[in-house]
């Protein structure tokens, strides 16, 4: 379909050029496959293919959007007319006309580098890998439940706009994970997961699955799942907290990523998932975190789940600072929202498939590594708690007050790990919490964690994002109830 659409796109955009200020056309072919097991039973494979074209126009300072899966000159012209009608209707009720940030015309191609195409491998080969993980799980006596999965997605895109841009992209994404536990009746369940609760997701081919080191960690997480039954309850009070890299990734996602989505800052998510305290009047002024916090948006970072060549508005992926020495200096933005604060787009406008309009979404959020490895970070703590894995999370509509929980914790006594803790939780307020960070982990322990299921928008869209972090240490944090 991508090849077919190119011959129609020129005439459709020429047709639109005289009727609106701007228009773009985006075609996508998406193939997905998910294989899974539950307690040594192979589940039916989930496979899907989706193909379609989206047309977006800016007319009289308002957006119009239409999409179709039928590729023909006649139908695409009908969708173009529908997009124009919707834009005209929007303009009749909008109080202000929107403008777009500058964007040069670009002709380019981008493809995810990979060695093994996961879609070329047989289902039996992939299922055998999952069942092999299951066998390793049940070598630990006492485990009563388990699950494993493999997840693959290939996205082929063609983008053309009235500014002269023509772009082709092929993105390959892979994910995998395991969990195991012990069920003790209807209310008690003790579970551990690896690489984290939702698995790990990256861009690349099937060869990336081996880099997750799942086999090497199954025995450990299985034994920890059993040990949770007799673990002590989480203490209550203020103390030093060290977060594992995957839990640090979730903390970044919820309390930095979402608050810095500029459409949300301007209120577009108010009726769905809330607003943000990080308003433009704080730009360049707000001490969001301690001076050791440096965080970037970087959709060009190799291997991230949100790695691509261009976003869905044709903006080239590039590194953009968000927090420098803890100060708020930038936002995740689209061309429309960036123009409102006098900045360039951060290439963060992305749509969930061809049938949706692009929204501002998290990209690869890169928390720059620090100087300390986990052992050194731990050695400086007299009393505290180390929390690992992701379990629960809750944060208010303004992205300030939060409560997060891990799968397992350990008390810290005299610079060493002590007794295991079940269902550890901690809470805080975003700016106060990030200003309590006094140690950022070393690059040798840094991981770019993929998040495959970030929801946003009305109608709802799912996005795949990533957050890079090592261990993080915070002083005087409230833990427990």
C-alpha cells in the first residue's frame, strides 16, 4: 500500500494546497505479533495487520482530520474534502487561530537497524523459547503461577506535506518478559517479574531478546517470589530511598514525562488525565530537581522504544534538553504547541496508528548518568530502604502528589542490604521529591526502559515510550502507609 499511495499523494496535496494553509498525508502499514504462555500453557498467538492513510489540514487556523483504509484517488479526495469540512467547523467555534513552528522541507528515509527479522521466524521457534523460560521458572519448587511473552511490531510509514517534505520510515520493535509467583488464596499473591512488570521493549530485531538476559535471572526472581511470603511489612516514616533503574524509569515517566507534555500544559488533557503544574511562566525559573538532574528528550537515541527518524509531523528526531542542573528548560512539544512558547518542536508529535491524529507524546527520556554505582550509593546509607520492580502507581491530575510501589524491597542498615520487605511503597510531591535526589547512578548500570502502554487522548491512544535511568537515591522520603 505504501508504494500505491505515493502516486496519489502528490495530486491530493496539490488539490489541498489552494484550500488551506497547510496539509499533510501519512500512510502506515502496521504488523503486530504477540506470543505468550500462562503457567506452562501456550496461549493462541495474537496477530494483526493494519493499513491506512490519514489526511490532516490546517484551515483558517484550525485542524481538520480524516482517515481511511481504502486507497483510491476518488476516496482520498473524499477524505480530503471531509478534513476541510471538519477544519471549517472547528474554525467556527475556535476563539484563536493556531500557528505552526517553522519546518524546512526534507526528503529522507529512516530504518531501524536490526539483524534478525522476528516475523521471519516460525511460531514454533518462538513458542519453544517461551516454554523454555517456563521450564526454568518451575525448577524452583513452590512456584504456582507464571507467564511469559514475546511482542513484535513493524511499522512502515510514508509522509508527505505541502511544505515539500517526503519521508519514508520502517520501525522494528521487540519486547519480552516473564513473571512468576505463588498464590496463597484469593487475597494473597506474591509475584516477581523480569526485566520489569511489563517486560522490556526496544527497537531492533529478534537478536535484542538475548540482551535482556532473561534466562540468567529466572532463578533469582523465582526464589524472591517465594521469599516474599515471609518478608516483613514495609516500614512507615521518613528515610533514605534507593530506586532500582526500572522503578526510576516509572518515576521519570509519571512525574517528569507527563507534566512536560506541552499540550497537557495548555489544558488539552484536562477532561481525561489532567493538567500540569509545569506551566510556561516557570520555564527557565523552576528548580524542578536537584542540580545533579539533567534530562533530555532524544528520539534519535539508538535502540529506544521511542527511537525514530522523524515524528508524525515530519520533524527530525533530535536531542532536546528538558531539565538542566535541575532547572526546567524545555518541553515535549508539537509544531502547534512549540509555537505558543516561541520554541522549535521537539519532534514529539506521534499518533497511535494511521487512524488517529498526532498528539504530544513522550519520546526517549534520557536521565544523564552520574558518578556512583549501586554498591557505593548503598554504602553511604545508614538506614533506609531499597525498592525494586514496578507494582503500583498513582499521581494526582496536576502531576504533583504521587504514591508508587515496587514488587520487593530490602531494608538498608549500615550501608548493606538487610531483611526483605513485601509491597514497599513511597510517596511525595514531584518538585520536592526530585530536589531530594542526591545521587544518580553510573552509566555502567544505566538502562533505557521501554514502556509499551502509555495512554492519552480522547478518543484514547496508546503510545510506546522509553525512559533511561540507573539507580537513584533520595533523602528524607516518606515510605509506607
